C-alpha cells in the first residue's frame, strides 16, 4: 500500500490530509484456499474552521472506495464497507 499524511497531529488533527491506497491479492499459488482481489482507497481531509473563535472546531471528511473481485470467503465480508 501507499500512504500520504500531512496531518498536523496524528491523534487529534486540526488540518491536513491523510490518503491511502492498498491492494490485497489472495491466490492458491501462495498457499491460500481462496482467490480474490481487494483494492481499498480513502482520503481524509481536516480543516480548522474559524480558529480565532473556535479553538477545537474542525471540519473532517472522508471518502472511501473498496473493490472486491473473485471468490471471497464469508469471513472477509466484514471488510466490505458501504
């Protein structure tokens, strides 16, 4: 996976971007009982609104995308976001 992180403070960000993309491949050739692909991408954005008036008011948003393909086992369904 790849990650980009420009948040000012990881545990409690006031501004910045956190973006990531990961890819999983499960295949019989590497010892798995299942064959599937999963691609996950997300972007989180943090922006402090009116910092002179509200010290801790932060606008936060996230956009995420998950694509699953192949023969997913039932226990992988918990990782399927909506």
